[in-house]
């Protein structure tokens, strides 16, 4: 059984140094719910460090040690460790026992009831790690006997994390991991929809570049051949052209021109098959139109060579 890696409590720490002849001043800050920096007291900081120590015991699977450490922490920090701490620790104990699905649900209870708790980020981190386990193959146990795929549970958990976290980095990482996981499973339509969602939520920056490439890649991968509809291939062409326009250096590194050449060849082949169908059924006009379309639109393709040959060998009119 794979262990969930040690999860650090997400804090944004900034030290402000005011150098003078007398002293150096520093303070630790965190982001509040409104995205504003807020000072953390020394007591709060020590409390969070102790929570992190408990989390390490959870990762080791020491449920009893977790319970004892939690009791001691409540004694040491009576003014900080309140009902939100109790709710969070219920999830930690379940996780230490290996009850991942129940732990996720308990973290949901905690997050719903205490959305402004200082332990919010820790709970989101926990859910992210569990969801990642589910996405990468960890099974869930039903009725203490049956082992079933927990992939969809992982997807739903990641989506909840993203909804709760807003614009935070973990929100982006959650949806990207879902999109990538769909791709690995060759569920290209689902992957495309997730990349599209990412693109809409974060239309700028590095994640926008990754999403645009993801949309292009999944649309291209979902094309099954000339016997099928080419709408996904046309979409892939548009996305790759936009990617080349917006990120020329990256497009060069990824050999996007070669991909576009391959797409052009596939589109030409599709229209060639349509022309050949009309030729076989005796529809001279449509056959000639499609053969000519192949020659005009994709003159350097292999399909165009065949089209020119058919046009030269038969008078369609």
C-alpha cells in the first residue's frame, strides 16, 4: 500500500526587514479569505507547527499516536485548538487508519462548517493527496471486501477542491491533474472539457498556455480516422494554429508545424475518400468537386497526388 506523502501546511511567509543601528524587525503573514495578508501570532505559528507534526504521525499510520498528540495539543493551546481542530482531527484519525474515502468526507464536513479556519489549507492539501491516490489507481473498499476503482471519486474531490480554493494554486493543480488523468486513460473528450474549463477560468499566464495545448492535443487524439467525422481534427488544427501564433518559440520546440502538416494530410485523405465514394457510385460532378478540393486545399499532400491522377485519367464532365 502506497503511503500518502507528507503534506506541508500552506502558508505564505514574508519577512520584512527594517535594518537600522538598533534592530531587525520581521513578521509572518498569511492570506485570509479575502486574499489579504494577515499577521500570524507566535502562538498561532507554534500551533500550526504542532499540527504539522501530527500530520506526520498520520502519514506514518499511527492512529493512537495521532489521538494522543491531538489531546496534548489541545491542552497546550486551549485558546486556539477549538471545535474546528476537533473536526479536522476526525479526518486525520480516519486517514491514519487508512480509511481514505471516509477521511475525504470528514474533511468536507470540516471545510463546510469552518471555511475560515486556519486549518483550511491543511485540509485541502489532505484531500488533494487522497484524490491524487485515487486518480493514479488506488482502490476503494466496499463492504470491507470488494476493491473498486476510485477514479471518479478522485475527480469529484479535485473539482470540489478547485471550487473551494478559488484562484489559489491548489485550485489550478487540481483541475490540471484531472485533465492529465483523463488523457492517460485515453478519455479524450473528458480531458478536452476539463482543459477548456481551465482555459476559461485562467485565460492568461502559464496555465493558459498549458490549457490551450491540452485542448489541441486532446482534440487531435480523439480523431479516429478518415471513416469518422473530422470536426475534432478541424478543432485541433485551429487550436494548434492559435498556439503557434501566441507561443511561437514553444510551438517550434514542440514541432507544431509537423503536427499541422499531419493534420492537413488527414483532412486531405478524408476528402479524397469522399471523392472516391462519389466516383464509385457514378456521381461524376461531386467526385470531381472533391478531387479538385483536395488538389486546391492540400496541394503538397499525398492525397493530392492521387486526386490529380484521377482527374487526369477521367473526364468527369
